C-alpha cells in the first residue's frame, strides 16, 4: 500500500507537470457545477444548511475516493493526484501575468488577474497587481499543491478528493460576502482545519527552497515567525509571510474584493514587489512543489510500512 501510494502520487505529479489540467471535462469543474446545483436547493441564510451542504459534498467526495482506491490503488491515486493538483496551471498564470507586467501590458495583466485570485482587477495598478500575484501564488502553492499532496500521502485517494472538495467549497461559499457569511461558515472553518498542517509545511519548505531562486532563507524564516500570526487567515499568512521574506518584498495592505475591502497586515520588510518578483515567486512555487512531492512520497511509504508491520 505504502509504495503503491507513493508511486501513484509521483505519477500524478509528473502528469500535472507535463500535461497540466484537463482542457475538457475537468473533474473539479464538474464538482463545482454539482456544488452550485446543491446550493440552489439547500441555501438558507443560516449555518445549519451550510453545514449540511458541506457534509454532503465532502462526505460524497471521500466515499468516492474510498471506492476508487479499493478498485485501483496505484492508478486511482495517480489519476486523482493529476486531477486535483494545480501546480502547472498556477505557474502558467503567474508567469503570464509577470510577463505582461514586465512588458508594461497593464490591461492584459488586469484581464488575467481573475484567473488567479478573487480581487477586483479594476482597482489595481501595476505594483498592486504584482503584489496580488505574489500573494496568490504563495497561497495557492499551499492550497493547490502542498495540501493535496499531504492529504494524498496521509489518506490516499479519499484524502485527495476530500481535500479538493473542501477547498473548492471554500472558494465558492467560504468568503465573507453577505450571502455566504453564515451559509459558508462550515466550509470555511473546515478548510481552515484541513490546511493547518499543509500551510505550515508550505512555509517550512519555502524556507528550505528559498536559496534555489536566490532568495533569503533567514528572511523567510524571520517573516514567517514574526508576521504570519497577524494575518486574518490562520493559514494563508504563514506561506505568504515566508514568500515575502524569501523574496525580500513587502506584502499585505489594502485589499479590494468584489464584496468589500480588507486592510491586511504587512508581511515582510522589503519593497513592494514588481514583475521580477512575480517571476521569482513562480520559480519558488515550483521548487516548493518539487520538495513537497518528495516529502509526500516519503510519508506515504513510511505510513505504508508502518501499517504493514502492524498487520504482521
């Protein structure tokens, strides 16, 4: 089980790196459509219907994962890993925005921002878009790469599908808009819970990998330890602070979303990021992803050996 799970995870990572997301019939998009239909049926401006919505969708994803893993543990793990990872797409979008900013193509960069984060691009100038991109690359490195691989290593296909379901629900209903403040509470809190360990693993691997992209390892550690706790998210602030310190930039500040404005704490002590920092953030994201793949394979193999020894 352990070696098969490790092999499946690594095959899925390779598929994401080479092929990227499926262009048609993406499973995550299909899940989003299903979640949207269920929301129309159960929505009420109350926490209880939101908890039911969360339990049904997350439970269904985990149950599907159990069925897949029983039938095809290695192939199922590989396909599920490929389906839920977003490393290549994240790097592609981040690099494209960085290139537009470097060329001064502000409107082209603004048009790509919604593909990466939920901010209102009409309010962003070039430096603000660079900041938004670095922050989003950092946060999504944890959400779209590190966390799925961690839960895949620990819980196999059920962990992969369950995590992606929870994270997708959080993106859909977990924000602080008037419509979802109560209904999306359960999805948001569950997402916070399942990202507690992955976010800290992401920050730690950012510290380890920072020198590979010419980053400051000590700065990454210092910013993580000093600044992360001030962030409103119990998780996103960890990896964003580590990226800020590694790249020697300053993140945070006034952040405009379609549902309102948030004043975020400052992370890091450097200058505001520019197009070059966006490119380096994408490179750092790739490094963290590669390190995570190795860590996940080791965890999966070790847990498999432990279960096997107990069975004997």
